[in-house]
C-alpha cells in the first residue's frame, strides 16, 4: 500500500497567521516545527493503517519548509521546486493521496488564510464551471491517475469544502476558523492524535473511496486580482473580461499548465 501525502502549510495545527507561512515572517521558524509534527503524526498513522511506502511532498511556497532532520525516517520526502517534474511526484504508482494542512478556496468566509494557488494574483477560480480551490485541483490531478484522495486536514471550512467535493473522504479538523487570521486552535497533542487516527483509518479503508474525477475536457476559468494582466493572445487562452480568462485541456494538470499555474 503506497501513499502520497501532499503538504501545504496554511491548514497545519497551530497556524493561523500570515507571519507563520511566509519564509521571511516573524513566526515562520516556529511554524516549521508545527508543520513537521503534523507530518510525523500523519506518517505514523499511514504506517499504522497498513501503508508500506509513504512519499511526502512539501507543496507550500518554495517547497522547502520541512525540518528534514526531525522527520519520521520511515517515509521519503520530496522537497524543493524546479521547472521540470510533476506537482505530485510518485502519484502514478500510488494507492491513495492525503492532503495535509490544506486551506479553503479563495473567497471562503471565516476561513484561515483562504486562497487559491496564489493569494496575490488569483481572485477566483472555477473548474468546469464550479468555483473551486486547491483541494479540487490536487484531488482532480490524483483522480486523473485513478488515485483516490482519502483524507484532508485543515480548518473547519477546509473540511467542509473537502466533504462537499469527495464522497466518503475522511476530514481532520485541527482548528475552527473565525476569520482570515483568527481561529480556535486545538492543543497539539489532540491535533496530532486526530491526524494520526484519521490517516490510519484512511489508509486501512482506502478501497472504500473512489477517485475524484473531473470530467473532460477540463475547463479552468481564472479571475485575477489585478487589471491589465490577462494573457491576451497566448495560445489556448479565451479572454472573458478585463480580469478573467479561460483555458481547456485534456487533464487537470494540462489545463493548469495552460492557465499558467
Ligand atoms: Zn500554502
């Protein structure tokens, strides 16, 4: 049983402010420890649930947030970023995907650090006509490979978004969001217990959850924050209005590439 864990930072236990998720932020170094603890709880849960192989992808910002020498030694870790290579390495051979530390889509009310892909540039995003966020993008990418998304962790709004999208997905709520940078956080032992238990359950029941399939062609529409930067004239781009454009592709990954994401 081969698991891939994709890790973002905004939905990690103990995190509720921008200064924790930006590498130049005042609270970033402490937040990296919280991130590493959540990962270790998740990896432990995966092995308890019956996983034989776990690959963990550092998917926040530069892809270089984990504290490498404190990570569980039973898993392997994909870190860094480059121009080549898949967003989710090893996905093709995986039996299941976990989205750890995720956040709600751009525009969600009372959600901690909500955004979609790029908070400075992306205002709103639609997948096949439905407003969507990173859970839909990554679960859809896995679905294209026939891989089910088994578990999502984050705040209450993230968990709600995941349940609306993926039938039967296990959600692990580690905090209750009150505003963009404000929430009620669980103590770390309880957060880690929930993550460990959720991952063990997700892995042991992996056959019960179907892959999240996005129908083809995959249509992506992006409304930008700024005016005057829609890529007019770029091949495959259909301009909707002064801040919005649309692309279509044969898969989630292909459409995302056309979108420039
Ligand atoms: Zn992030």
